[in-house]
C-alpha cells in the first residue's frame, strides 16, 4: 500500500503538479483533497496509531504537518485522515494580510528544495478563530492535536510585536492544543530580531502571563531559525526555561542559500533536503543543552532523515517540503 501510494504520487500526481506554478499547485492539491467524498476514501489510509504524550498533549503519532501548509486551517479533517499525528496551522497574524506579491514560492527539483517568501498571507486571527470554533463544535471535531502558530502582522512595528501576538493569542488560545510562537520566519522584516534576548523575554513574559489567566493554560512552544549562533541558542534556551516554555520547534527555513548556489537566485527562506544537516545540528545542540522537548523539522524526506532527527534528540517531527516531493506515502515510510 505504501509503495503503491508513493509511486502513484511520484509518477502521476507530482509530474502534473510540478508542471504548475508552485503556489497554484498547492491550492489545487488542497482543493482536490477537500472535495466531498475524498475524506471517506482517505480514512484508514494512514499508518497505525503510535500514541505518545508530551507536554500534557496526547499525540496519535510523532509525525506532524509543519506550519505554513494549511495556514488558514481549512483542511484539518484531511490531515487527520491521511494519518498525521498532529497539525500546526498558521502562521496566523492579528490582522488578515495578503503576503508578498507573486510569484513567491520557487521549486528547485534537483536538490529537492523550495524557496518561499510568502510573507504570512493568512485570513487573520478572527476569521481563523471562527473557523476553528465551528469545527470544534461540529459533529466531527478534530481527534488529533491542533497547534496554532502565531506571528506578527506586517504593519505592526517591531516594538509593538508582543501586543500583536497577544491579540491573536487571546482569540486562539482556547481553540489550540498548543501555541507556537514563530519568531523565525525570514519574510517579515524584523521578525527574527524577536529571537534576541530582551525582545524574546518581553514576548515570552507577555504570552505566558496571559496564558496563566486562562482556565486551561496551554503549552507554549517557540519556533526558531536555523541561522543562529551557539551563543544565541544558549540565550534562547535560558529564556525558554525561565518562562517554562513547553518545547522548541527547530527549525524554520534558512537564509543561507549556499547549499544550492548558484541556482538559488530568489530571495526567501530555503527548505527541504539542503536544510536537513543544519536543522539536525540545531536539534543536537539544543538537546545537549536542555531537557525541553524538541520538535525536529527540516529536510525530512524518508525514514533515514526522520531517524536522524530522533537520534539528534527530537521527540516529535514535522514535514513540509518532504511532503511536497514525496506525497502521502511519506507517512507510512516514516512511521511503518
Ligand atoms: C511554502 C512554505 C511556507 C511556510 N510557511 C510557514 C509559516 O507560515 N510559518 C512557519 O512557522 N513556518 C513556515 N514554513 C516553514 C516550515 O514550517 C518548516 O519549518 C521548514 O520548511 C523546514 O521544513 P521542511 O524542510 O520539511 O520544509 C513554510 C515553509 C514553506 C516551504
């Protein structure tokens, strides 16, 4: 079954999708998966459950869909039917925003990579909260954990970032199984400066103290870049420990395009196979310096690259670019 589906995807579906502009292909695939009847066909398709408990959340298996794939949370039942152990939606910003002009996703098939500069195109916290409220109250609410990834609205000055995250947090906290604070996307000017100590402490203090006011506080995770120095990573770890952050997601896309130079002529964040080694190195460094749970993400394309992240110290994994290249068969290949 697994062999068949990955061959079917790689030989028939992928060539069709890869003939299109990457963003058009993405929307088409999302729409196809959502047509009535598709869900029923997908059920029972995924790997067997491998439950695990981490930061108080019960995961169906350790492989999740990374942030950015379903930014607006429009296809949650599909990811569940395909066998993902959890899904992280977003990045969600306080205000709806269109993102950068197109084209803004670029495919590099040889090195199995993508470069994107989407710039947080999303429906905004209010619309997404309403969508999730409806789904949670429906006859078939999600049975896998839904993480919600939050970022800063482009128009909000960086000095007011904490208030901007707080606005989205208040709306979305009750609807999330965990919240991920994204301070690492390269396509919102200034966002990565929130990884610096003083700004990070302010953000973590604002969000964790608000979280404590809710009847059911939720795990707060931090998603970091792969382009940090060891000193910067140590400071991030100490801030996370000080504010009892539940875990670290490592990593986002990289600004270092040297792995695919001179092909990589587009601006934006690089993901996929060329990111694999660097993100694994970040996971290893984190594991050597903290006991906090780690979600490993970056260049996971098969069982070997998944094992590498586990061996480096990750407890959970996420995929994005690997899923674009390998399709639904990737889940069974990794989870058995
Ligand atoms: C097209 C695209 C859009 C993305 N959007 C987001 C996003 O909105 N928020 C975020 O935290 N990460 C985003 N990411 C980063 C992924 O979640 C992931 O951290 C990164 O791509 C590395 O994993 P991969 O090599 O499996 O793709 C995006 C990645 C891609 C390729």
